[in-house]
């Protein structure tokens, strides 16, 4: 015969063994609850001996909220986004929350996965993917679930937002590539539009045109290394038309640089100046030494988590937008 299944250990069992109340058990597993260290230790020792673990889902059904937060993310294979999500997840854990990671590359996926998060009674949702549709934002507001967007634009109502200053990024890119009095430049950005990556490229284009500098646009199939390598052939064929290229992400710049140097034999920056954007770790590696524009992913993520925690405490508070300044980083790909 099969061995009978073990009865699930409950908080009542732990309270009985530790000689404390059930509410003391609950407080012992709440990081910010007021409880003496002696009592907490007795509870944790009893729980360990009995094999007890907290059922956070059951707790959320009782309290109508949980310590779970959703992180909806796209392009997780890019260095900047990976760092951004890692920092946000670590900060949530440090603040006593448990993140649920959802990968969504399109608006439709964002809508579907964000709706699924409602089933977990999440305390909040952080979105670094496509902007959620108004239906999801409306439902979050109805349920008093804070929703924070990262680099998604400030025109969305009912949310908090942390974003890089795309206008400043476009101006800095222009300044970095015109120090040698360039009269013609180029920009590479993905075919698929996004607030941050497309926005910084378009800001660069507008700055060039307003200053009488000709600009050539190259549309890459994505913002990855491979996409940069694929567009490099077009850049090589047209390189006599411009003296510098702004790649809208560092990862694009890496692909462009490697292909131009190894396949087309170009010297950077002697034949062509190149700058990127984001200042990911790899930009400083010896094989690239990429001049770029830095947006602080760590500060960005911590600011987003902070906005969410404030809204969890005060759900009626007005949505806030934080615009993050960016800075130039000169290395060896510019003269």
C-alpha cells in the first residue's frame, strides 16, 4: 500500500510547539513586524523542526494583498535590461517583497501577462516591456495596484514612470560626434519602435537637422549584437557619406564595430567614429573601449522600486515621472 500522505504543517502546529500565539507566528515571518528576537527565534526553530513554510498565496487571500510583485520585461538577453531587472529584483527582495518575472515582447503579451498577475494578488507591477494597454492600467487603478513603467514615455496616465532624458541623449550624441567639425553623420536604430531606443535616435536626427548637419538613418532588424552585424554591410557601403555613427544601443554598436573591422577592414575611429548608448559593462572591455552615453541602470531600477513602495503605502497619490539625466563617456571609438 502507498504510504499515507503527510498532513500539511500549519501555523497552528508551529504556535503550539513554540508555545506562542498564532499571531506571533505570523509576525515572526514578517520582516518588518514588531516581535522580540527571543520569540522570533523560538518560532523559527519550531518551524524548522516541523518543516513548516509560509503559504504566501493563502496569506494574500486573507489579507487581500501579498508581498509578491510582478516584473514584466522584454529584451532580457540584452546586457542593459539584464542589469536593470537584476537590480530591481534585488531591491524588491531587500524591501521584503518577492518578484515574479514575466517575459513579454509585445503589447499583447504585456496585456495577457499583466492580467495573469492579478490572480496572485500582487502588491504592484513594474513594466520594462511595451506600454500596457489602458485596460490593464485602468484595472490596476481600480484594484489599487501600483504600476510603474521604466523608459516607456510620460504621456501614459495613471502610472508612475522612470525614464532617461532622450532629448539630452540626442544632444550629447550630436556633440560627441561633431567635436571634429563633422558635416554629415549617421544613426542606427531598430525597425521596431520603442520610447527610449527610438526616441534617443530621433532626438539625434532632429538635433543634426536643426544644426545643418546631414544625417543618414539605418534601420536594423533589432537592437542586438547580431542586428548590428547585419546592418554593418550597409554602413560600409555608404561610409563615404558620413564621418560618424550613433548606434542607439551599445549592443548594436558592438555588432557594427566587429563587422566593420573584421569583414570590411575599417579602422575605428580613424575611418569612422562610432558611439553607443547605455554604457553597459562590455563597453569598457579592451576589445571595444566604446565611447557611449551612460544611463544609470542601477539608479533607474532603485527609483522605480521606490516609486512603487510609495504608491503601495499611499495608493491615492498622484502618478509621478522621474526623468534621469545621462552623461557622455569618451573612450577609444571617437577621436
